[in-house]
C-alpha cells in the first residue's frame, strides 16, 4: 500500500522504515529540510541500532522515500500516519496538540481521496474527534477516516518492538478504516502478533493508561528502595521476590534515579490533566508525578552525602546522560535534574555519555564533556553512574582509583555489588541497599 508518514522523529522514522521493510510503499515527510537531506544520504539523525542499515536497504529497494513535499507524499496514498511530537504544554502540563492540529490541516489541504488518516502520536482521549473536525472543515469534499493507532515502541529497541510487537492497538469508527488498517498490518497478523480493534477513544486512552502503569511500577519500586536503605534490605532481592509472581511481573522493577525520557513524564502529566478536566482525578498518577520529580533532584543530595555534604568546589564525574542506554535522547533525562542540583551546590561537572553528549548541550550548561569514562573520572572527587550503558558494567576500577582524587562511586543503576568495590578501596553507594561500610 502507498502510505505517507508525517513527522520523521523516533516514531515516524522507525514506523516508516519498518512498514517499508514489510512491503509497503512509504514516503516520510518532515518540515525539517536538514533532517530530510541527511536521510536522503542514508544518514539517520537519531541513534537507534540497526536503523541506518534498514534506511539504506529500503531506499535502495525503492520502497522508502524522504521529502518535505507533503503533496507529493500524499499523491495516490491510501493512508497517512501522523507521528509528530506532543510535548507537555509548558504553561499547564496538558499535551501540546498544536503540531497534531497543524499536521491534520496540512494533510487535509493536500489530500487526494479517499484517505485514512492514522494518528500514531500519543494524544489525549478525544483528539481524534477534533482532528476529524479540522479535516472536515478544511476539506468538506474529502472522503476520509480518522484512526487511532498509538505506538508502543521503546527507544533503544525500537526496531525489534515495531517488527515484533506485544500488541497493535487500533481505534476505528468505520468498516472502511478497519479494512485499510487490516491491510497495513496484514504482515504482522500473518506472524501471529495480536491486533486489538477498539473504538478510537479506547485506543487513545489505552496508550496513556499503559505508560502511566509502567511509571507507577517504577515510582513504587523506587520508594521501596528508599525503605530498603534504612532497614537493611536489598531492593534487588525484593524486586526478584515480587516479580516472580506473574500477577506482578519482573519487568520495570529496577530501582534507579527516577524515570525520564520523552514519554513517561509528559504522558503521566497529560493523563492527570485529562482526568482533572473530566472531574475524575487520577490521584494515584498525580502522586507518581510528584514522587518522581522529587526523586530526581533528591539524587543530587544523595551524591552530596557521599562527599560528606562538602561538595562546593568539588569535581563530580557523571557517567551517562541519556534517560536510558542505547539512545541519544536527552528529553527529561534524570541526569538533567541531578546535574542541576549538584551545580546549585557549587560543584564542577565533568560528564561522559557514549551517544548523548551532543543532545545534552541543549539542556545543560557549564559542563566539561569528556571522550571516555576514564577521562571523565580524572581527578574527580566522586563518580556517579546515571545511565546503565553496557560499557559502564565493566569499568576498570583499579585504574579509576588511581585517577580519582577520592575513590567514591555512587551507582544509581545498581550495576555493581558493594563488596567488590569495597575490596578495591572504593566508598560505594547504590540505590536500595544499605551503604557498604
Ligand atoms: P520527535 O519530536 O522525535 O519527532 C517529531 C517530528 O515531527 C520532528 O522531526 C518534526 O520536525 C516533525 N513535524 C512536526 N510537525 C510537522 C508537520 N506539520 N509536518 C511534518 N513534520 C512535522 O517525536 P517522537 O519522539 O517521534 O514522538 C512522536 C509521537 O510519538 C509523540 O506523541 C510521542 O509521545 C509518541 N511516542 C514516542 C515514543 C518514543 O519513544 N519517542 C514512543 C511511543 C510514542
């Protein structure tokens, strides 16, 4: 099927490439000319394993195109995915839908009918109705359907997630839309991946309910970790012990510095606002939002405690900046609040991240960026593991100790065990375990 994808960010690009991979004819459109120029030279503007090869292969096979020309992308297309950003509105935390509405209007202006317009972005319940109004008002003559098809991929494993999804949720209101969606996802249905057809509002809400539930698990385990530290329990054991119960499940029970990223913080907040607007406040999610905000900055105080609360003028080495490994995404990364907190205490920050340093420059000031973990810890008074990149799992601590001014390690991802670090002479603190003394 000939399909247009509007918005070439993490979701639009991965969706477009994967739909081309399964045999559709895909044209991806973005307003950002520099991004499109790069992609037309097979350069992928984001870091996602395997994506660059897939872009090159599908472009070479003639199934995948990139352009800024929406009219050309929509010519003869049967379907158009909207995959533009829906960031938090700064003033009040509601989802900012201006990009969605603008994209809907642009599509309506250029569409050739009949067209199924599929919203892949994460949008509050009811947005599909408003998109329908916009398209109808802009083009009363156009034959179209509006579908909700939220995306559940995870950055860092985006291709695997798209190609082998846990489920595909599709919110449709007409038989025609359902038929077109079934055709788009036929290669996935043929492999047995579950496809759930619901109405549009159910589909829109499912995405927020899923993300908020995952955030809830993380906020919960982080609070239990706090308790572990003062009662002599070990959060890893607790997580394992509860996660083996299939009603709870093992995933998303790793304690850490608080959740971040481009989805959980904005989606939990947007769900809170939607619920409040409908006078059905989700108190539990309101609490999670505030627990998580508190936790991120609290990590800077935890680091200061490891330096006997005398951090003014000290040099802190930050290992890992992105909100999780295998991505270059810095949006709402816990490192931002942690570093800000440490800088407010008067520390000097040196940082190293395998992929995130370019993007970090947009969010953080007055940082010395280093080429490697070893360069980062040079003459540092403390080192902090913030992101669990694989290369931080096997750090050469004997050498690191000789380089640091003081051998203090704060491991916010529980990558190490305190005994072995103590054996090489480190003061070590992680999350959810009493400090090694
Ligand atoms: P992004 O910010 O990385 O990319 C959005 C892209 O859309 C940008 O390249 C921008 O230039 C382009 N754009 C904006 N308006 C446009 C227009 N009118 N025409 C053409 N292009 C336009 O966003 P993202 O991270 O891919 O997220 C997109 C949506 O998917 C969001 O709603 C997000 O919540 C959701 N989502 C994201 C993830 C994730 O892991 N990033 C996962 C699931 C769902």
